[in-house]
C-alpha cells in the first residue's frame, strides 16, 4: 500500500466541473442515425401485396390485409405490422421485391391504446411517413436475384438459316437456378388464363421431382410442351420479380419439366381416366381449345370424338406457328398423349361438307367447337387478286404441309401481329428479303416484343406508319406495292391514336410476294344458318357464359372465336371450363 | 498468567469434505443462514441468483441458480429457416451480440460452402473488436461499482454509449446490430466512419487512463480485490476456464492467436497475461485487453481494403437447403471462448444449433468453488471479476 | 450399429470439400457408448485433450437415437475433437464424466432436464437447472411441439387475421366455379 494508492483515487475530482455527457432533452434533440431501423414506411402504390415480407418475418409480426383494389399483378393486400412482435430486424425491407417497404429513423411512439401499435405503414397518417432517412437495403447487398438465367439460344444469324428450334432449353442446373429465384408469392396464378399453379411446379423443379411437376402442370394445361414454347406468358408480365429485375422464366421452366419426361412414362405419372359413363361428346376443331376440352372430358369418362378439317391435329399450333418456334414433334407429344387416353380423332373431316352438323349434333350429348379464326381479312385494295399475293396463314400452312412456298426473292408482309412476324421470319428462312409494313407505330404492334426483336435481328426491315394503297404488276419483280405514309392523329384521351394517310405521300416497293396478315375472322359456315345466327353475339364473338355454353342448347364454344384474348392458353382454359360445364349440364357433376 | 487459547472465529466453520471440496454442515443447527443474492441485485451481472449459505458474514456454500433469462433459442431455431434464425442469435448475449451473429454466419457459410469477400472479413473483425470494446467498458463499470466506486462506472458506460452510437450509424441498431449476415455484412461503412471511430477511440483512451489511475492505484480496490477468487493454473483446465479468467493466472491462451479466425493473423498483438490469479490480476488483464482492442481497431482501419464487394450472394434464402454436416466455430469474446456448434441435415431448417457460452462453466461450477470463505460483501466483486453473463448459460 | 443415415452424415462430414474458413483443427469421431468414457479419459490423460469445451446432444427422432457430442480441445496441438456417441432415445442414459471434469456435472444436469438423458451418479443431476416447476416432457426432445404448446397455453392476440395472396386474388378476380380447377 503505497502513498500513490491513497492519493490517486482523488483524481476523479478533476471531473467535477466537466459538462455532463447526457442531453438535457434527448427526446427532442436526438434523431436516430441515417440508417437507423425505426418504424416502417411503405409506398402503397409501389407495393404489390406479394406477402414476401410476411413469409420472412420470423416473429410472425406481419399480416397481409386488404387495403387496395385487387388487380392483375397487385393482390390489393398490404402488410400490417404488429409492433408487439416486431424486432426491427429489417429483413422484410431487404427482401421486398418491389422495394416499397422501408424504415424511417423514428423510434419514439407513446400511446395509451395498445391497439394502435398494429398499423398499416403508409396508410395511417404517421409523422414519419415521409421520412427520407432510415434503413433501406444497401447497394451491394441483396437477398434476391434479379437477373434471369440466360436461355441458350441460337443466334439470329444461325437461326435464320433453317427451321431448327431457336430456343434450346435449360439444362438441369440452369433450371434449378432459375427456379430458385421464385419467391412463391402466387400473383401469377390469377393472371394465367388457365390459373396454372405456377409456384407449385416451380417448387417441383427445385425439388427435382419431375413427376410431381408434370401432375401439377396437367391439372390445368394438357398442352405443356407447346405452351412451354409459345405461350404469351401473361404471368411473366406480372411476376413480382419483374420489379426487382427480370421476371422468372415461367414459360421455359414449364418447358423444362415436360422435356424431362418421355411420352411413354406419362401414363405412370398422370391421372387415369374415370370409367366410361356412357355419354358422348363431339368436339369440332383440334386446336388447343378442342384438345383441352377433349382431355378433360375424357378424364371424366366421356367418349370423345374430335372432328378436324386439316390433315393433322393441332390447329394453329401446328399450322400457324412455324417450326423454329414450336417443333412439330412437340405438338405431336402433347396430342399423342391425349389420343392415348382413348380420344378419337377424325382428321380431314369438314363439318357441313363431309359430315352433316345436325348428324353430329343429334348423335352426341353435347358439342363443343373451337374452330378458330381461319378466314384472313383482305387488304381491300386494288390488285389484291394478282398472283403473288398470298395470305400469311396460307403461307404458313403450306410450309407446314411440306411445300416450298413460291415467294421469290423479295417479300413484303403487311401487318404487325404474330402471324405477320411468323410469315416474315419464315420467308427469311427461304432466302427472301423481307420488309414488314405496319400502319400504326411500333409500340402499337400486337406481336410479342420478342418476335419483333428477333424478326428485326434476322434482317427483316420494319416500316411503321405505312398504309398500303394498291398493288400492280411489276416489271423486274412480280409485283409493285404502292403505300402511303400515315400520321398518328389523336382520337381523344384514353384512346389510341388513329393512323391517317398523308395526302400525296406515295412510296413503292418492288417485290415478288405480298403477304397480307392483318387478322382473321371466324368461319362458321359449317353450322346450319338458324343455329349460327343464334350464336354470334356482339363484336363478332360467339356468345358464351362462364361455362362456355352458347345460347343454343347442347352447344359449347371456346377459343379465338369466343374470347378477345386470342391466344393458345386462353383457348385451353376455355376448353377446360367447357368440359366442366358439359359435365354439370349432363348431370354427372357431384358436388 | 493463564495462557488464553487463541480465539479463531474460523473454529465455528464447518469442516470441508476433502473429496468434493464442499462444506459439511447441518442447516438446522441454527448456526447458518441462507441469503439470496439476486436475481434482482445490483451486484449480479444480468439475471442470475446465488443461494448463499453463510456463517456470520462468510459464505460457506454457494449454489448458482440460472434460468431467469431462458428464452429457448435452441428450440426456436429448430423451427426457423436459416435466414430467420439470423435475427434471433444476436439476442443470446447482450454486451457482445456480434459474436453470435458472426459465429452463426460462419457456421452457415462453412456448411453451405460460401466464401465471404475479403472486405467483409475485415468489417466483421472490426465489428467484433468494437463489440469487445463496448463489452469491456460495461464490465469495468460493473467491477468498479461492485466495490462501491460508482463514478468509474458512469464514465465507462458513457464511453460504451459512444461506441453504441457508432454501431447505430453503421448498422442501424444500437444493441442488436444484425449486421453480420451469412454471406458477408449488410452494408458498407458510412462515409467518414473511420474518422468518427478514431475520435471515439481517443476519448476512450483518455478515460482508460483515468480509470487506471483511479481504480488500479486505489487502496480500497487493492485491499478488496487482491487475493479475491484466486484461480490457480491447475484449476484452469479442470474447470474449463477460458478467456481473461485464465489469462489472469498466467495461462497464455487466446483463440485469436491460437486458432486465428477472420483477419487476426494479419494483425499485430500479443497475449495479455498476469500472474496473480485473483480479481485484481483479472482486472489488469481486462484493462490491458481494452487498450489492445483500441489498438486493433486502429490497425484494422489502416489495413482494411477500401474497395470490393462486402456481400456474397446467397441462394434464395426463402427456401435455402443446406447440405448435411456439422461444425464448431469459436471466437474469443471478452468473457472467454464463445462457440456455436451447428448441425444441419439437408433441409431448410437447422437440426441443432448449440451455443457454448463461457459463463456456463465460470458462473456455476467455478463460482460455487471460489465463493467459499468469501465475505458476503465481496461476492458481487468476485462474480463480476469472473465476468459472467447468464443469458449464454441458459440461452 | 450405425444406421444408413448416420453413415451418410459421417461420410458427408468426411468428404465435404468445404470452401471458406474451415477451422484448421476440427475432427469428429464416432464411438460406441460403452467405450466412450474410456476413450475420452484416454484423450484427456494421454493425448492432451485437457479442455472440455461442451457436451450436448442432438435428437435424431427419425432414427430413434440421441447423438451425444463431447467436444474436447487440445491446447498444445490446438485441435478440437468432437466425440459422438449414439444412444437410444428410450430410457436414454449414459455414464457420467463428472470425475474427469467437475463442470461436466452442469452439462449433464442440463441434458437430463432438457433431453431426459440420465447420468447416474452425477452430482445434482436431478436438480432443475433452467426450468422451474416444469412438469411436461423434456423440452428439447423433438416430440415436444412448441407451437402446439403455445397454442394450448396462450391465446393469440385478438384481431389478427391474414390473407394468402393467391387465394385472396382468386376470391376477388376469378371466384366463379368455372375456373376453380
């Protein structure tokens, strides 16, 4: 014990006159740090109600409650926080795909009523709602992957040389990596016209359970090999991951599942048909609508016969979509399974000519027709009947039937839809120079943007705001197409602008072939006149109710003739609804 | 003149059984009293209680009761996905939550085969050293206050508060940082962070000088702490003693040197030891280690890379399956060897995560042994000198 | 006899080419229950593994066994060694090691309380360690369902209701029977 030990402790006195460390009024003067994890803020307009925040919260502190209107791509639910359970870890902020959820740096909230601490951030007016500071997910740290696994594809230079399929398909590793990106929110299910249970079959890919995946797919869609290649994938446009980066490749993941299983093994995996119930159904048109109705009716035990005017089944899938997009053997795979269940196919049979409609009508307990749109619209200009003018559908059908089309070395395609793109790219593959004329702007073109992009990549020249005027015989080439420039005139707010021909502007293109592809109309001439008149409703569609029953007894309809969406998956969904409707109507449906 | 026999108050103490080292006594003899120190007691770190059997005011038997802070972490984690366990683990230990986060992240990374970027490893080491600093600050306050010197406690807790301010700026939380995540860290250093850290370190350095003067050269402290709770070198392995408790008895062991993790093999520091083995020696060890932490933080700020990623992308954490395996990761926290034993079974949920806290051995078996023949007044000082912290005992 | 699953786990541990900071000296060995204490004594006395790091158990309910894990550390070679012993879940019991390390008694006390593994002779093994007045089954056993327990014992906060995104969208956007596949 030295003297130092007795005196040294008195050194604490030197702090007697020091300023205290504490703030006198901390509550007013001490804001949280810029990154402080304080109370939640949420941009209700950006939020899509996917529920991933609820999924990751390990305290079960978040409920999804209805706040906004439900729309495609937005469930209308918004997160409601329970601050009795929240631990402010900010994992919900980190994982939010749309980035709407954040945290302010506010940390003081005093109230007598405990119920106010369960609140919907962004909705109730809280003082911290507009706070700029607070925790946000840092750049360089991300729990989700925004970039898609790139799909191996032939380059446009390579692809345009032949009809080999352009998209090559995912490998197992790639498929699993892409499937891993899915957050299983389920927003896509409502947008798919067939309401396929997408998150579930994506999970089957993660678990490498192809049998389970196939079962889930077939529950809503019996043509997955085709849809997995050409579906218009409305689901991908509303995918939650689109807000983060790129949508999950839902279509190609579906293709992956189907590609893994041999046709011969389907029977072991998929449901068996119910025993025959003695009822018969006739289906007219073996396109996606008819095939889907046939499949589901057959599963329910009906005897199904499909009548189709073409040589082979498949409808537009085979005759309208070129091989480099949808190879014929894949269409065959889908159709053969349906046929193997016992569905009878009568190809090359035209109703009204080879077989009387009323005979079919009387011999069956119900009739479903989805005959599609097979009458192309004409251009309504002079010279349309000259040799060298061939409609898009006719060209594509010829190619499907194995005939080399006589298109010469230069082609002009008129139109901006998928048929126009298909016709243009097919012509390229036969070595022609292709120009595409469309009367509106490129943003108005109804074709898939991938199609337009690939058409351009393959060398097709796209000319927009061009209105064809007349066709004349050409000198060095077979034809001369005269067209005029159009200007877009506003038709009023909310409507798309109209193209109006600029008087006096006239251009000419010398070409060997002109291919009009400006849309098609339905051909209902196979029906007797009195029935046909009872069917067609407003705007040229066949009138149907939710079960796709027409006003005429026993007749059901679906597909392009009955719905405005006009794609394969809608036709498939229609076929399924009609099958259900027929089942209910024929009294077999057990509730 | 009659020779009076020397009166030794210890004559009334019960005999000690040589085998178990425990006193043999009859509670109903009226000579003894049971006193509960805790669970709410200023002299207890955290929430724990000591059931003391005293004879007069000397302890003859001590039994530690834990369980007041049992929150069932290990069972909770068996039901949560790995990313959902991440916000849980830091709550196991309040003074240094980052060690939990770090060990959990390391365990997951090892089992899943993820390599963390270099910059993230430096940030993790920086966070760990800052956590050590904050924890020591709190401890110094506790040790001084246990002997009645509350002033020193007020200084050091303030300094700890400044370190917590730094954490708030870095991670968004003061106590539960949730900053070290499997894959790296959650954010980069804010702009100007190094400067503010340096300012705080300077302040802390000055306070430590004052503390050393007022505490270590203090007649009262010396009288009470010298000879209190002597740990002999042979007891160290027998009782599973790690950390400054062992180093106070001259045992040169430090996980940062012996089994280096993160970037400690690139830093210069030496193992701090003392030879007394008593509370006074342990206080010296910890004071020196606090200065060592300050020095390490300065070294790190100088040597760390300034560019590069700080996070390695993980597979989708919502359905992340980690291959089956098991591992044990450990780190040197202020109290000793802190470890996470993790077992995965190939599913999304962990099979078993066991947290090995240093206080498990210090607060129960060791305390019960050292408390014998200690004055009641000194129990608090003894307990704090072992730097025990109950949550890691009962998790 | 190790089951296939145990073999797989051990094999994976041995084979796994793990990237990242693998601690330099960590090994796991599998020992039969009747030889375990002798093995550990030998590790401590002869091979220098003087420090008992921890002692815990893993519940493999599907295989009906507890895997006890003794982790010992050698300060000279700086190696950690995890000695793993499988014991059956029914009537689980193991020889005590409190004579090797006094603090092992605490670990054994916790294992008895949490898993129901008995260590006959261990001082204070039947004293409650963490829980007070608990009369149910040992809580760390996997058959103890914490969720079920909390639902039976406590009530949820009134007024909390949540919605599943896909189901809610279905109700609002396509409720009709026609589209319910």
